[in-house]
C-alpha cells in the first residue's frame, strides 16, 4: 500500500520539530516574499514602483498568506542537522514556484501588466482580468499550501530501504 505524498499529521509533526533556525528562515523568507511580490506590485508602498489602479482590500491578506506560505516552503529547503530525509523538489517544489508566480499576477495592477495589456487592452484588463485576480490569489494560496503540506510531510516520512 503506497502512502500519500501529503499528510496533515506528518506536516504538523514536522512543524513542531522545527528549531529556531527553521523559524528564522521562515520569517526571513516570508519577509523577502512580501517585499519581492509587494514592492513591484506597489501593494507595499515604495518610491520605485507605482500603479494605475488603486490597491484592492483583498491584496493585503493575499500578500500576507502568500508570504507566510512561501516562507514555510522555502524553509523546507534548509538542511537539517539530523539524519532525517530531505524532501525532494518533486514533493511540492514546482507547485510552490507556480503559486509564488501566480501571486504576483494576482495582486498586481491589472493595467500595469504588459502581457495582459497586449492580450486584452486596458478596458479588457479592467473588465476581464481584474475580476479574475481574486480567484488567482486563491489558486496561488492553494498551490503554496499544497506545496507546504507535501514538503513538510516529506520531512517526517520514514525512508523505505529495499530488502536484499
């Protein structure tokens, strides 16, 4: 019987086993994600970037959820001093990367995105793209959560050694 690549119980066990080093990396990763996603989209106000459409109320919680989940996923790549197995990139790494990129499009200004402007024009960006952005934020958070769940589950997975 094969086990699922994800388990809430194993993920919780992995989180409870984290030391201060892992929590520090998670905090730094969350902060870095908030800046890397929030500054260019101007959800985090800064003098370098601006946006034509005001930040929506849901952009702030979407950015916060993205940052926390990305910090957790990033931390699963920190090498642990124990002999526990290291999770592999196939255990959620791609999902986390896709979720992170989607979050950038989710909270970004709909008419500042050159790709959306080329495909839909300014009125199409506001009429069609902007209403899809909250759904994109939910999809992004879901992918990041799944990546975190898979990678954390893999941290406490018992390695199976083939019999001779």
